[in-house]
């Protein structure tokens, strides 16, 4: 094909805070989905960064795909899979 595999790589970040049950559930879902799709992902603690805390602190967990907010509070699996396979 005319495109390279590297061009389709997405950047996924899960914004969390400690002792957050919803964050733990989102982390498990994201780990499973990203592993199945071969997409690397990372977490970032909103309380460790004042700018993240100001922007997202009242909505964690938040999933960012390619730096853009994709969803908050829960993982919308079908929507996330569609975004990561584009």
C-alpha cells in the first residue's frame, strides 16, 4: 500500500488520579483494547501536573487519542476501537 504502518500509529494517554475506582476500571479496559490492537498507551496523573489538573481534574478518567480528548469517565469501546483503527 502507499502508506506506511508508522503513519497509522496513534498516541493514547489515560489521565488518572490515585485511589480512583473509575480510573482503575478504565485502565483495565484500555490495557485490554490497546493490547488487542497493538497500540501503545501511557497513563498520566492529573494531580502531578497543575495544567492537567485544572483542565481535566473533575472529569477523570479521561482518554486522549492523539492529544485530543476522546472520552471521559468510561471507556466507550466501540468508539475507541474505531478511532484506533483509522
